[in-house]
């Protein structure tokens, strides 16, 4: 599923700007998961009131369908060094021409000095291949080889740059290892967003992950879900609310900055998603019975609405795919009737999605209220329930 969902009606990207004091950007998760504040907004009127996230179960209606994104964040932030010159004999790195990469291999010889290169894996692109953002990009051109050492100096991974894209985007091919994700767990870092101005900590491996995460593949957390605890999920079920899970693996489509001036010029990177037969059936039954579908996060909104757009029969089908659907004011929502979401960056596609759901002026007014009441913003911040 791909495409722009609407034309933005002449809006500019800077029409979605707002003033945010830097001290309101949360640098740490709350001391206790589930203790965040929650701004409650009436979608029809724009009226807002202050509440706590723990109040959410009592605000849901019996028969609601709560949809979660169970994607799991991988430690996708890596540090590399360039090794040797550019490949001339073979376009990719394979097990034959790569130095040994088993756990315990010592530092290999380098033909030239190399500084540290930051690599953020963004999407799997087939066997041993990953799309990535590389910084500084000038140190990683097509044909360059990269080595990824562990803290003790052992080389755990190697890759070759296969393609060079814009804005630091690269396609990497890794030399095969027995368990790629196990290596990431050893040497990778939690991919905290850049507005969190600190290094990742051991605690982030748990707190930058939802308690119901299952399907690994995201390089940023579906942050609305970070507030849930097992106890709150139990309270949701006890309130007569049905729960379903889908998976959308968060990648560049969610967090890449917009580099255009007009909303109708925005094009997002695609992101992979999967809807099980069980989840599709739950959503279709809720729609037929006119029960409310409550999306936990913008990733759930994009997945369900993309699936509805592709459904010729009107019924969401069980399937896996990818979507670059961009939702902005003027979009007609077919599935989602309520939304829990964190506060989003100015001029971002996520803020545009929320504005499409509840109205740009109303959402920006709610954000001004949140700033005035000193809510905590962004990934580790507070949340907003729009119903």
C-alpha cells in the first residue's frame, strides 16, 4: 500500500509549528511506567482536560476494540570504522572475501586511519542487507567496508556499502554471521531519538520497549504504548474492552524530517506491517457492530487506515505489506474512532496525522495548553487521548 492520502489543502509544513521550551522535552522516562499525565481532548469540540494515564481504562467504553502495535525495538544504533580501501573485485562482501567475523575475532588490520562512524539500521532489505542512516556520510561511500567492534575491541560484524542514497542513507550488505540479532544485542545501542541528549543506558533497553512488544524490527519505539503496564492492560480487559495486536515496524517513514515546504509535497518512506487473521477479524467485527476502534499510537492508525484503503471489499484482510501512506488534514478516517498518542515534534508528519484526526487548530491549541501546564513532550513524555 502506498501513496499520499490527501493533498493537504494548500497547507504548508510550517503551519504545524509550535513553540516548545527545551526543558519540556523529556530526557528520561517517568520514574514508574504508567504514571504519566494524559491530556484528554474531545475530538468534536476541541475541549481539553487534564488527567492521568492510569485513568484510561475508565474512559474506555465497554465493547471498544483497543489495537496495539507489538513491534519490538532492536538495538539498531551501531558504531563502525572504515576498513581498507573500496572493493574492486566483488561488489558485495561475502563469507569468502570477508575476514573472520566470529565472536572473539581480534581487531583486523586497517589500511588507513578511520574515525568512528555512526550507523542507524532503519529497515531490513533482504538476506544480510539493511538500509541505514550513516553519519558522517562522507566516510561511507559505495564500495567502502565497515567494521563494527564490540567494547572489548573484537570485530563482531562487517559490512560493505552497496548503494549511496540521499541525506546519509545507505544500503549495507553484512557478511553472514550465525545470529545477526544476537550480535546486535551484544554491540548495538538503543536507538534513542536525537532530542534525547544523552547516551543510552541499560535501563533504556527495558523502558524504550512496550511491555507487550513481540515482533522485532522497529528502530524507534511506538511510544504511545510505553505507558502501559500489565496491570493497566488487565484493567482495560476488566472494563469489557477487546484487545487486538498488529505490527508496524517503525522506520524512516515515522521519524525522518520533512524537507519540503508544502504538505502536498510530503512523501514518506515505506514501513513494513503485518495484520494477522485474528486482528483483521476483530477490526472487521468491531466496524460491523459499530463499536469504537481505539488506536494506541499513530503507527496503529497508519496500519489500519492503509489496510482499509487497499481493501476493495471494505473488509480488512489478513496480510503483510508495506505502506508509505501519509495522513494529513482532509483525510477520511475509515477505521479509527479514538486515538492515544504522545506529543509530537513541530512540523512533523505525526503532528499532521493527529491534526487530520482532530483538526489542526484544535490540536495546536491543545499543544499550547500542554506547554502551559508543563506536560513532558516526545518519546519519554506524557500522552494525549483524543475521543
